[in-house]
C-alpha cells in the first residue's frame, strides 16, 4: 500500500530530493507554510482566489465588480440618471429661486 511522503522522514537520494521539495512549502510536521503558499502581495485591491490553474490552486487577483455581486452596476453620472414620475411631480411643485426672491421682496 502506498503512503503519503513525510517531510523530513524519507532518507536516501530520492528521499532527500523529495524532502527538499516538500520543505519549500511545508513545515517539518507536514503542515503548510502559509506565508510561502499564499505569498501575500504588497499591492492592495487583490483577493485570494481559488483556481486550479493557479499555483497551489490559490492565487491573488484584482477584485472585480463580479466578485462582489455588482456585475450589472455601472458608473452612470447622476445627471444622466432618470427620475421617477413621483419625483418629477414633486419637483414641478417647487418654485424657482427667482420666484422666491420676488415673493420675499413683495412682502
């Protein structure tokens, strides 16, 4: 029956090669060296993503709108956004500043 390699536990030439390989990203007890595996980037705005094509199946990638569920959101300027009929009706009842000044002067 085969067994999993044990970092630091195999001896001879192939054992040494295997141990040197495993100890790159594992501690002697077999646990992962998290800082080596994840290699936290200095750049901000990146997220840890699971992807089999990436090193160790994990990697850092830029955060996108899709990652946070905002793929259908755009950056339309406020002045280009439509308003509802209710909002327009309320605005239509407002008086202009010049009318308000004229009313104040008349008082």
